[in-house]
C-alpha cells in the first residue's frame, strides 16, 4: 500500500459520480444539486464535495466527493435519506456512472 499525506487516513474514499444532464435540464439539475449538496455536507464522515461543469458542451457533469472511510460513504448511500435525496436526479439526468477509489497517495501542490 502507498502512503497518505501526513495526518490523513489511508482509508479515505474518493467517489466520482459522472452524470449526463438531459438537453435543457441544466438549471433543474443545478437546483437539485444545491439541495443535495447542503444535505450531504452534514453527513458523518463526509469531507468535501465538488461539482464539475463540462467545458466541451458534452452535458457530462462530474460530482466528486471524499469520505473519511468507505464505511461512512456506504452507510450514507444505503440509507433511506440518500434514496429520497437522489430520486429527483432521474428527472434531469439520463445516464450515470459511479466510480469509487481508496485514496492511497495524495500530493498537494506548493502554494506560493
């Protein structure tokens, strides 16, 4: 196994959730994401959430999140709150893909 940055757990989980937003559905998706973002911020073990907007006109958005451990993520994902929270996503998205990775190394850039 590799090493994590000092002070970081080697068990940290990174999740990449790619969503293809339907044509004309960007504002509805953004409104839904805003509700989801506020809710997930209070979930135990959640560290950070990022929303990536496509720059190539593909309508392929990316939601990335980091969790203290895989167990924190899966406990949230399998709960009723999660199902209710993401149900409206289907109205704005026609394809999804979820990738999960254990973070084994992390490199932070030098700030000048």
